[in-house]
C-alpha cells in the first residue's frame, strides 16, 4: 500500500491508527489478521512498514 510522506510518518510515529481506502477489488481481499506492507510514496529508502490488520470497518457509500 503506497502512502504519502505525511501519512507514512504519522502511522510510523503512532498518532495515526486508521487508514481509509476504497474497498476495490485489490483491497477487498484484505482480512483481519493479514499483514500489509506500507511503502512511502516519495522516498523509498527506509520507507517500508509492516502492519497487522486488527479491525476492518466497511462504510456504505451514498
């Protein structure tokens, strides 16, 4: 999952604990317990995090 630098830093520092994404075909296969890779979008050097999914919130659009 690609993240902009400010979101990447916020997650890495622990003050952002929720990441919202469109539930498209690619992300609809993510389940609780999965580990996802988060990659810093701008500078790849040192910009890789792994996080375990503890909860999923599905919101209805409309």
